[in-house]
């Protein structure tokens, strides 16, 4: 089974903004967990978090090599 954070990242890799609530519902994960991952990504410069409700990966993070 794929790890929870990797599942979140897979959905965010399209580079579009995603509502945290929508990600939570689609992945079947608690909103608090998805929000915490989004805050972590923002803190380290991997994502942009808008009003604590919408997260989008930064283009330079998306361009990093992905493991298969």
C-alpha cells in the first residue's frame, strides 16, 4: 500500500490548487492530517498554502526527479 504522504503528493503533482477538504475526502484521510502535510510542505518551500484552505505544489518542486 502506498504511504499517505505519497498519496497526497500524487494528487498535488498536477500543479493546480486543491482544497484541503477535497483532498481529505478523495483520499479518505482526516482533514487535520492533510492540513498538517500541507503546512509542512509550505514551511519547507515545497508548496503554497492559501488561507490555510488551498494547497498547490510549487513548480520547481514538481520538476524534481520522481522515483518510479
